[in-house]
C-alpha cells in the first residue's frame, strides 16, 4: 500500500517537476562570461568602473600588481604576433602595445599617469655629444639647456628651440622628452630649452602658463638670443600652453609693445580642443582608438585637472577657439593613425582662415606623438 501511495504521488500532475540541469557547455560559457567581466587580465577590455572612471580598490590593486606580467607578455608576443600596421618596426609595435597596456591598467593618479611614458621610453640617458645644463630662472623655476658638443655655450648657437612639454610628462628630468630634446639639439644644431614648470593638476593652469611665459621672456633676454632665431615647439597638451603664450605675445606686439614673437611654431600631435565632442566623438577617435595608445579615462582625467574651474570650450583652455591673426608660420605634425588627427586638421584650417602660413605633415600609419617613440 505504501509503495502504491509513493508511486501515485510521483505520478500526480500537481507535483512540481525538477528544472532541467544546465548543460556543461552552458555552464562553461557562463563561467567564461563572468570571468571576462571581473578579471583584470584582459587588458584590452574596459573594466567596470564608476561614473568618474575610477575602479574599485581591489580592481585597481589587481591591475597595478599584474601590470609587470602584462608588459613581459607584450615583449614576448611582439616576436610572433602580427604587426598592428605593416610598416611598424618591432620596437614601435612594442612601445605602442606597452603604452596601451599601461593606459588600460593605470590608476587615475598623477604620478602613475606620468610614469607611463618613463616606463616605456627607456632612453633615459643624455646621449654622447649632448650637454644638459641646468639653470635657475628665479622664484623656484628651473630650466635645462640641451646643446650639442659643437656648441660650447648656448649663446654661440645660431638657432634656439623653446620646447613646451605637456603637463602629463615628467618634465625635462624624465626620459620621455630628454631623448627628443637631445636629438633636436644634434639634428638642428640648436640650443634647446625645456622648462620644469608648475604642472597641473598639482598647480593651476594659470600657474603653469605664468611659468611658461616667464621662461620665454627670460630666454629672449639672454645674450645672443633674439626672437627671430627662436622656434617654439610643443607636443600634445603642451601645444595649448604654447599657443596661449603666442597669443599673449601677439597681443603685446599689436598693442605697440616689443615684438617677441618667434620665427615659427612647431606643434606635434596638438591637443588644443579639450571638449568631449571634439576629442572623443570625432571621426578620427572612432577610427583610430583601437590603434592609438591614448586612453579616454586618462585623457578625461587630464583635461579636468588642466581646465580647473574653466569650461573646456574656453579659449584659454582650448586655444583652437582663439584668434591666430598675425601669427608666425606654423608647422603641424600629426599621425594618420592617432585619435587627435582631426584636431590637427581643424587647427590648420582655423589658422589658414586667419591668414597664417601653415605646413601640415601627416605621417603615414603613425600614432600620437610618434616622435617620442623613435629608437
């Protein structure tokens, strides 16, 4: 009788049926999806972050701790992995790959952001044949002269370059721009001056601009230095500071003051419009963000620290909105594979509309500020 009751209960239509067990393939797929979302080992996939771009502390710790292993992986993978672009050398492929990995796994901290270039660009020593001379400009402001061995003193140089590095750089004492300044001193036979100015976000943009302006006026007052033999050069966000300097010099000249405008301006991969629509919603960003190493997280962090309380569309923050009338000739160099390619073209068009002589160089299959990545 008991067995009959058990059989009847099991056959009853009101008895809830067991849910079918998930297949092994479905379980594996679910596990992989969960691991992909939570794991920090997928450096090319964005992590789940808060609205301000910051990660959970555990996520940030894990990414930073595993970063050296990812860099080692890149160094090994460059020997067998296909090149991102056919024309790239192994050293350029490795540098861009490492920069992308650093950008994807660096925390939003100023010192961490500045260390990105220093860890990738390893030519930290001043090469043979170049002398780096520190100088004190007063008020705690320091600068460095880079001269070739043929020039015993910077006053003997026939031409001068005033170089403005971006605030994301470690400055003239870092490896990133030290190599470029040294190469410029050799190839151009020029005396190159780099200023260790007050960088954002530790200092305000106004303080950074004041240091740049002070340094330029100091150098044009040195023996043997005249504005007609001076070239102002900058890259990235440093181009915004350089253009603001030239706007001030132009306004003083128009007002009847001394003409301190340089003979020319050279801008490498200029970032002169910090608005989100121009930076992150451009066609070049859509086409090149999988090739170039610039990160939206870090660029957003940098732009907010640079702008301070000003709007990103203000001319003092984004000098593309300024007037360039009566500017000296300008050379603009951009990479065709960089996310800021459209900004370089827009700046050239704006300057030409203001009757400025502009020479535009579009490097084939190159990324942002590729000159810094030269071996």
